[in-house]
C-alpha cells in the first residue's frame, strides 16, 4: 500500500489519520481460498471412470476374441499363423 502524507502543518490531522489507516491496513492478513465446483469434480470423476471402463471393456473383448480364435484353432483346423493373425487383428483396436 502506498500512503501519501504531507509535511504541511495545516494537514497534520489528515496525515495522522492516513498513517493510522495505513498501519491498520498493513496488519490485515488474507488467506486465499480456492472455490471448488462440486459439479466439475463430479464430471471429472465420471470421465475418468468412463475411460477406465472403456479400457476394461476393450481388454475383455480382446480376451474373448483370443478364446474364440483358440477354439477355432482347436475345432476348425486353422494354422498357428492364422491364429496369430486374428489375435493381432482383433487386439490392436
């Protein structure tokens, strides 16, 4: 804070009042507080949950396709190379 005072004797009362005000203002302590928006936090949590569930779903789809390809290999007579081809094709989504 900048305080303007005068050395003029006629403004002595105003100068003293200004200095008192400056001293009181100097003692004020402010603590900043972050305003949290509960809706924004909820939306962020839900988005993170959606991403996690999408990854889990993708992983389960890949495992399911691996099992299907393995069954085809056992019962359909596919070659080993065909199985790896299908695994690469389905699991790279």
